[in-house]
C-alpha cells in the first residue's frame, strides 16, 4: 500500500466534511455525531482486512476466485462488509437512545459514512496524486482522478445515512439490502472503461451519489435543517 501523505489527508478530510455537513448540520451539537465519525474511520481497515482474509481462505478454490463470477463475488463481499461495519456505530446509537428522530439518525449515519469514506479513500488518492505530472497523464485526467474521489465518499455518506434512517423509520432490512446493491454497482462502475482520459465509471458514481444525496435532502424536515441541535 502506498505511503500516505499530508496532501491526501487534507483532500480526503475536505471531501468527508463537504459530503456529510449538509446531512449532519442539524445535529452537530450531539456528541454521538463525532463518535460515529471516528468509528466510521476505525472500521474501514476492519472491513478491508476481513474481506482480504475471507478471499485468501477461498484462494484454495481457484475456480471460485479467478473466474468472472469470482470477481463479481468479490465485489459483493466488499460492498457487504463495508455497509455492515459502517452501520454498527450509528445503528447502535439510535438503538440505545429511545425516541431518536429521523434527522438525528441521518446525521449519525452520515458521520459514520464520512469517516469510512475518509479512511478508505486515502490509499487511492495517494496513488492518484503520485501520478500528477506523469507524461502519460493529462491535466484533465489528473484533476478528475483526484476530484472524482469525492463522489465515492459521498456515496458512503448517503448509503449509511439512508440505512441508519431506516433503523428509525422502518424497513431497515430492505434498505440495507438496497444500499448493499448500490455499493456493489459502484464497485462494478470502477471497472468500466476510460474514454478519452475520462472514466465512465466516474459518471455513474456521480449520478448515483448525487441522487442519493438529493433523496436525503428532500426527506429532511424543513424545521430541522436550520441550526445545529444540542445534545
């Protein structure tokens, strides 16, 4: 894994902040928002290492890991593990605090997703920064390779917020399954071809993550979106 650098840390921190603030702003005064933010960052390597261990255990069956179906299975496993560990802290928070409202649940989920997205994007953004200035990389593709990683972070924020909101609103199982599939689709999108230096997978990620954010913002009660609420 490439060594992380301060520039990558600063950029991904900015991505996470911009992605989760619109959803967490009404509840920034609650300590659980920051607990979920830190927890999301801490569980990212847990998910990554867990998937790696599971895949290494399956390596004794080459037909399961090296076939096209194996590649699909790997992406399904990555998406499932990521969604599962992301929701532990925010769903635990709303479960322990009876009467938690949808706005608060959304803020907790958005914070956990932001922390997870911050941690999981570090290595790929570091690699993207390392390619800046290479003779075979254009300024446009360099910019897109860096800025484009905001949208996977936003997707983590949105999917976790929707699942945590469903833990209060109802339909938790269906929503978890749906967001698992969304992350799976986004994983597949990363394998789409690059045309004229532009990733077609990035276009898919932009549309999906922006659409999920729009759904969440539309669902926010107007009265709750004015100022942070204290704990």
